[in-house]
C-alpha cells in the first residue's frame, strides 16, 4: 500500500507540474515579463493572486512559466541521455574487451569531477549560456547512468537467457536490444526518475548563481536569487518558487522510491 501511495502521489505531482508547464500561456493571468514599478512588492489582489515581485511583475504568472524552464530544460535532455546511456551501457557490457574498458574509464573520469566544476569550466571556456549548463548536466548525469546500467548489465549477461540467445545464433545487437535492455530497463527507470529531480535542482541552482539563464528569466532558481533582497519585505517571493521547486523534485523522488520498492518486491516474489 505504501509503495502504491508513493507512486500515486509522485505521478500526481509530476502530472500537475507538466500540466502547468504546458498550459502556462493559457493559465497565467498576466505577462510574466511585464514590469510596472508602481506595483513593486504589491500585495495579492484578484488581478495578481500572489502579488507582484520587486519589479512589479505578476508572481503567479512567473511561477507558472518557471515550470517550463525548470522542467523543460532538464527533462528532454535527460530522456535523450537516458536512451543513449541505456543502450551504450548494455552494449559495452555485453561486448566486453576494449569497448567495456573505455566505457569504464570514461565513467570514472567524469564522475571524479563535481557537476559545478564541469559547468564552470564550460562557462569560462565557452560562454555563460544555457547550452553550457545543459552540457554540464548531460556529461555528469550520463556518467552516472552509464555506471548504473553497466553494473546491472554485467549481472544480466551472466544469466542463462543471454547464453541461450547466443547459442541460438542471435546477433549482438539483437541480444542487447531484445533481451538485455528490457531486463535492465526497470531498474534503470528508478535512477532515471530520481535523476530528473537532480537535474531540475541543478538547473535551478545554476540559475540561482546567475549561470546559464539571462537575468529576469522566470525560472524558479532565478526567482529565488532575485528575491534575496526582499526576504523581509516580501517573503512570499522566496516561499512560492521554493515550494514549487521542492514539490516538483519530491514528485520525481517519490515516484523513483515507489518504483524501487515495487521492483524489489517483484524480484523477491520471482526468486521465491
């Protein structure tokens, strides 16, 4: 029951934020970038349900559009990286030899550098753009994904069904695509969902530090950065985007934890 509740709550939170992100232009009551200093730190009204920020912009509209940036920048990139890492990790583990050794060394080298170090290196050597931030997140997360996939794929490669497929004359690509990937995928989904939460937090963290996104972008981390000077005069400017960031990441983490417990329970049943 607990596992199902975690999955249901996680899916509900994720669905809610995806809904807000997709329909932000329709749901937002005002233009998130429209400034009016006469409304600086204005209290909540019918026109501005959560009040206005230090530039007179609608706080609710900016929070809704913030879901587009916080989720829209990280989720598509991670989906692509997950697909590549899943297949590459399974293939190199099955292939073995030089390819497997190269994959292992790359994972160890990339995992030795913290995400912030990779991001700062790209920003200083190229430019302060969102592409550099996404590249840093991609490099860091792909190394973790590959390591996880390889560990599970190594276990699966020693099982009888892989040997049976090899004896039956199946090609390497067929064995990886039809047998190895589907059996590693359930465990990988747990890491993938929690990885999305980490990526969303990373995007917001970089935006909070002024890395990647342009000033004034309606993104939750950037909104927290802009609201630092208003913590006493208008604390809602920090509370609202902070709550959204926590709930969004909690949704993916709850889903991942629920899936992990569910998969673990299913494996116990299959063993017994």
